[in-house]
C-alpha cells in the first residue's frame, strides 16, 4: 500500500480493512480525544463556529482520503450543490502534484485541506526523518497552493502510535481518525457505500471515504440527503471540535 496508483487497491483490500482494529488491539499505544471532549475543553473560548455550533446541533464530518483525483471535480460540484463542507486528507505524490488546481478549488470553496502524507508510507514502519519528510513535503505543497499550512493529518491506514504523535506535534499537526468506514476501497456498489455510511453514522461521527474509487462519488448525494433527513448537519473537522482548536500531537476520534 506504499504506492497509491500501483498498489493501493490491492493492498487496501488485504490490509486496510483490519488496520485500524489492529492498531487499537494493543499492538501500539496511543490515546484519542473525542470531538465532544475537545469542545468541552475550550468551552470558555470565543466562539469560532462559523454558522454551526456542534454543542447544540447534531454534527457529522464528511472526510475524503487520498485525492485529489479525476473524480474530485464531480465531488466538488455535488458538495457545492448540497452546500456541504468536507475535510480532504490529500496525498502529495501523483495527487496534489498532479492536480494543483483542484487543491486551490477545494480551499476556495471552503473545504478544509489536510494531509494524508506525501507517499502513503506507513508511519510506524519508517524512520523519524522519513516521517518528517512525509509531513513536510505535503504541508509545503498545500501551503504554496493555498497560502494556509495544514494543521490536520490522517496517517495512512490509520496506523499510528505515541512516537508518531510526538513527531506530528513537532510539525504542528493533529491526527484525525474515524469511526465510520464504508470499505469503499473494495469498490462495492454505490448503494452499498450509502447504506454502510448511513447505518454507522451517529452524532459527532467522522466518515471516511475515498474519492479515488469509481463508486464512491456517485454514493455521496444520497449519503448527504439521507443523513440530512435524520437531522445531521455537515461540518469540517475543525468545526466539529469548535470552540476547541486542533492541538498538535493529539489524535481525534469519535
């Protein structure tokens, strides 16, 4: 799963489905912070909700990993039409580097731009210098394109530990995991992606999707419509934890 173009799909099918559960089973150690706890920790801070206060409404964050891709323009059209902000955890090699105009568009249209590293290497398996390079190359590229340096990062396969957190803290990055996965990397039918997303979502959920797969983007309109019908309000990850702010070195997970 090191090369997103040549090996991502095959490796994802074999590895990614169990990656997060393996991480949480005791193989590595780290603490996570729930969005509700992040909000409470900064309850006296000045409001910074934009138009949404997730202390009062039922919020959910829609997140997309591993783009931009050729499917991103259609996704951005859908999000604009539905008036839904998303958080994009972008890859550098073959993605940010290949689609700089899409990165600019994401930022211009109000989405949160975050890092999924440069080359999708497993951060717990590489040296400190390699981890720093994975962070910095992506963050530098995003900052050059948007004028804003990412403050959020999602580790490939969700595999992290306390040491990765310490390195992320040095780079000013908080990590964001998820609680809803549709396993869209196995390329199930769009209806299956929709059903899985809707069934698993609850208040403060962070939904993981990948716009690089052909059946994911077609599922998004119904995911949005059905969750809105259940009373959910879509926000970016920073909005989800406001008035708290992402703290470098922390890991956020519902």
